[in-house]
């Protein structure tokens, strides 16, 4: 295992206030996104959409990595350039989602366990040949005001994350470790902070027990935020203070970068919160983004599957990438949204 190499990949992804585009929607998830714009989820439409994203001029200034899905990893542009090569040539590191989804956790109603460990060593070797330099595994933690998550669900999920991360490091692939505490529900920000803290504490104990080297991972957590149905929503400043406090208590300084998921926040909210987090002071890790919906929702809304809208959609995509990069520097201002419009 070459930890220096994994560490430099991690640093390159978040260098110069760059972040990650999560474009690794599975078949059912991308269908949901296309349904919203009344577009058929055919293999060709998925390919056209990813081509639109990956060929947008200028994104390499703001994106250090893109996470692909198995199908996308094997696709390319209409003129035959494979997506992983296209991204690499633009200086954007290609990565791959390797988990096989969150399934019902037996005997634990409402809770989930992420599958995909069987055969993972062999799949990682193949993805490496196809050009992937990092991977992603998402664990999903349901939360409510009282009983969820159970300790067993947290332990089962961090155990799987640690086994995945160890296999990645063995293969020379940088693991992005994603424990997502969901923002569904009516719980307050305090409950999210308590659960996120507990999950991170259990996660780093499991990673350590599996001999995963902290310098050779990126952490992809949720922000500390109230549930979407909570009566008391929080200001960006409050989200930032709670998130920075939670991370500083539970994430070792050896971790090179923390790249947040957006988890259902609007595009603007995700940028505002990231900006506020970066304004809380100096931290041992780079604090950046690995957004799916918060980068892509405006793009899909502008594109709607129509060629004539492609230029505008790419313009909107570049803007979202730029604003999130500014947020990594704490230099975003929401007036920039109006100027752009
Ligand atoms: P969202 O930013 O839409 O939460 O997606 C990020 C991701 O990659 C989830 O695994």
C-alpha cells in the first residue's frame, strides 16, 4: 500500500478550493431525476447528459474529481472518447461508486445496511484498469426524534465502511468514506449533532481497527442540520458552528479532506452552508463539497433533455461549480446568485 500516493490523490482533489461532482446516480436514482424533467431514462439519454456535464468548459478550475457509476465508467462522448480518459485529460480525477445500495437491515425495521463487499477486491482491480483513482461507498443512517438510529445499525454500517476502505487502500484506490445521517424527519439540529458525533466516533474506531490509514481517505459526511420537517430551521451560521464543532471533536487531523454531501439541501443552501462552515476559522482538513443534487438540480432544470438548452445548462453548471469553489474559500456571497441571473 502506497499511502503517499493515496494522500496526494486526496490533496489533489481538494487543492485550490476544488471539490467533487457526484455523478454516480444508480439506474433507479437517475430515473427519478429524469422523471422530474419528463425525460426517458434510456442508456443514450444518460450518456448524453453525462457528456453535457463532463464537457462543460472551465469546470476543471473548480472540480478536482468526478464520481462515476459503473455504466458511466464504460461510456464516452458521441465522438468516442471514454469518460474516464476525457476527465483525466482535463485534470479531473475519475472515481467510482462501488457500493451496491442500501438495503433493509434484517430484523431492524426502517433501518438500512449498505451491500457490495462480496467480490469487491476483484471489482476494484477492474475499475483501476478502467482509470478510477478513488472510490465511494455510502452508508445511510435513518434518524428520528427518539429511537433511531439503533447502535447495531451504526456499528453494522461503519463496519462495512471500514472493510470497504481497507480493500480500497490495499488496491491503491483512495476511499471516500460516506456515512450519511439523513436530513429527512422532524428532529432538531441538536439531535443531528448528537447522532452525527456518535456515528463519526464509531466510524473512526472501526477504520482504525481495520488498519485503514487516515491520511489516505476522504470523509464525506452530512452537515449538522435540522430535519427537513423540523419546525425550527437553522441559519447558515448555526449549521456552520454545529458542523465545525462536531467535526473538530470527532475527525482526526490526519484526514486530508472533508467533502460534504448535499443530502436534499437546495443548491443555494448547500453553497451558503459550505461558505459559512469555511468561515468558522482554520481547520486541519480542507472543507469542500462532493455534491450530487446541489450541483445538478439547476442543470437538469435548464436542460430538460433538449439539445437547444445544452449551452444554458452548461452555463448554469459552471456557475454552481464556481460558487461552491468560492464557498470553499469562504468568499461566496448570495448576491452573486442575483448577479449571475
Ligand atoms: P447529494 O449531494 O445529492 O446528497 O449526493 C451526494 C452523494 O454522492 C450521495 O452518495
